[in-house]
C-alpha cells in the first residue's frame, strides 16, 4: 500500500480571539468562532494504484462539503495549470474518496478545501498531500533460456496507447529500436556473469515495468554439458584450467545400472587429475551430481551452484578425497552447493596423504546427513591444508559418532606450517550427539590458528576440544542453545585434564530457543526475533 506525504499550504493566524478572564467562573468557554473554515487536516492519499488513489481527511468544523483538485508534478505546492482531476461538493461521509483516471508512475498533489454551502466567505484555504502512482508492469519475468552470462533478453506486454521507449539494466540505459518495439523484445548486452540485476522498462521516462534476475555462470570457453552426457569422461579428459558448465538435470558419476530397466543402482568416484571448475549454469535450476570426487596430481577444484548427492555411493568414502601423496594441491572451493550423504558417505572430506593443499573453502552451502562411521566429518590426517574456511553455511544431522573438524598433527612432515581455520556465520544443529566426548575441533596440528565467530550452535553434546595442541581459539558473537556442555567449555566438565585444554567460549550467549521454522526439513529460519537480531548463524535464516 502506498501512502502520501502530508504538508500544510498555509498557516492561519488566530486574531482577535477573546478569552474570558479567570474571574469569570460563571461563563465557561464552550467554542471558538472564526470568520472562515479551518483547512482540512491529515489529508492522506493511500491504496494508490497505477491510475487511482483514495483520499481522506479530518472534517473541518462548520464545513458542509469539500472541494478537491489534483495537479500533476506539483511538488512546489502551486496550483498552476489544468487539474488532472477535480471534484466539488464532497461529503465527509463519502471518504475515503476515490480519484481515478490518473497516469501511472507520476507524481501528483491532491488539494482539499472546506466549504460551507450558501456562505462563500467561509471557504477555507487549500491543504493537501502529494503521492505517486504505481508503475505499470508490462515487463515479463525473464525465462531461464532468456538469461545468459553477459546478456538478457527482455520481453513485455503491449497496451493500446502505450509504446515503450527505453530499457535500463544495471548502469546500461538505451533507447529501443523500431524493430524491438514492434517485436516487444530486446536483448541487453554488456552484463557481468553471476550478478543480480533489476531490469526497467520505460515509456517516455516513466517506468512501466521492472524485474529482477541473475546472470548465469561465465560460459566463456566453457564446455557445456547436458543431462545424458557422460560427465565422468568429460571430467577425466578435461584440460588444465577447464570450465565445465552443467545445465539442470541429474548426472551420475561412474554409475552401475540395471541391465533391463537402465535404472542407476550405484554411483562411484570420478578422478579429478587437472585443475578445473564445475558449475551449474542456472541458479534456479541447479544440476544434481550423484557421486564423489577424488583428487590426484595436485589438482585444484572449484564447484558452484550444484547439488552433490551421495545417497547412491557404492563405497562409504568421503565426498572429497585427496589420493596422491607428495603433491602440492591447488585450492578446493565449494560455493552455493547442497551436499548430503546419508549413511552411504563417510564424511565430507579426507586428507590422508602427505600433501600440501593451498586452501579448502565451503561458502554459502547446505551440508547435511552424514553418518560418519569410520571417519570424521572433515578429516585431515597426514595432509597440510594451509587455510580451512567454512562461511555462511548450514550443517545439520552430521557426525553423531565422530568429530566435526579433525586436523591431526603432521607438522613434522612440513616446514613452517601454520594452518588457519575459520568458521564464521554458520548454523550448526544436531551434530555429535552420541557421545559427550566428541569435539567440534579435534585439532592437533602444531601452530594452528582458529577463529570461530558469529555462529549459531544448537542441540549438541559436543565440547570444543580436549586437546592440548589446539591453539587458543578466537571467539566473537556466538550463540548456543540445547548444548549439553553449556557453552562447550571446561566449566561443565570439571574432570577434564587439564581443564585449560577445553578452550570454551566464555563470551558466547547460552540463551533461548532460536525457534527454527522446520529443522526436520532443513528450514532454519529464525522465529526468535531476539536471536535474529544478534546476526548469528547462516545469514540465509535471519
């Protein structure tokens, strides 16, 4: 609902008003008499549409009716030119009064004056408010096929009497050609991949439509893959630095199928032997990849806008597994993905070879349902990952029997190694619940630096750590609920030896239920406003 802004056109002086003195107790003041009506007050234009609005005001004493005028673009409060609308003899009982026949996306000012029928001298000055009609919505929502990495094709409805004249997308504004106007369609180029935009349509400077959309992944030089293509072979034969772009659909890695029905029975791992990027093309139609990734030969890997499904894995290995020893691996970046394993996937990542990994990052991800039998959720044994980062992500229903982040001490195999671990803006729910001795941070690599900030931890029996080699953890703005070990620190574990090794978060808030909308279905929208205001956990749930 659109509302108006109210203003007063003039202030009437109160002249020659006689008030009885305090001694005149027997003659109380019962009214004030003016020579003319006061202007209507609280003039308001609301429920404004493309071509109408509803006006109301407070009645003026002694007035019998009201006059009304509407002027276009009259923000100077001057009643000049021909009114766009006018009416007389409006009764107060007829309010709110509907004004129609206006033009869309236009600024107007409505003026009202109070009238006493038969006594023109009592007609008040004008008072009013200004408002703006809504923009039309001729512009259609772009379909996925209309959105590319650096362009968008816009189309719109037509209406007799209105001919659109220009479009604007981001900082690109241009006039439409006669051919585009005739076709009711135009393509805007020069956009940036994977960027959110709002497209605007105009008629002689007046907006007549707007739509939001996001450009797709950068397809420049990418190998385009459709459902039915052999993704396993495409990955294994890819050149160094390749970009593999997936259309929406399901892709099974190293699958076995039923001979008769062709149904996929199991999936396996694909060998990633060259550094590459794998990404979904459309953010609203993410591809589903069934299977696992094994990294060889120092390969780096970037995956974005995909669903990684481990439910058909033929082995219980981790989703990401480093296989070749004596290597320096490039970065692993996982962005805007959903990853789940159920009982068929041991954990998220495994590094059990002597190798250096530049960095491991999971950002804006939903990661859930990893049983983690026989391995920890994030499990670095012999490898050295320089930086491990979990940000703006949600983890739930994982590692009930094991640890959340395990990082063993292989420092003797590396020179000047100092791993950094960052967990920031993450929601962590229903993890490590089958034992009170399991740890969120089972970190023993000497020289580690850990930062744990803005996280929401709920429903766990875990402690932070019970390892003397775990470094001093930097905590800030964390919130806890349903944590059996309070803020996961030593005070609740008095028998721990030595207690200082538990490294608990004494600054965090151990408070009220965050009131998740539907945790069982993976919806952690915060129903508790006081928790939401703290800006803790995955930002998608605020």
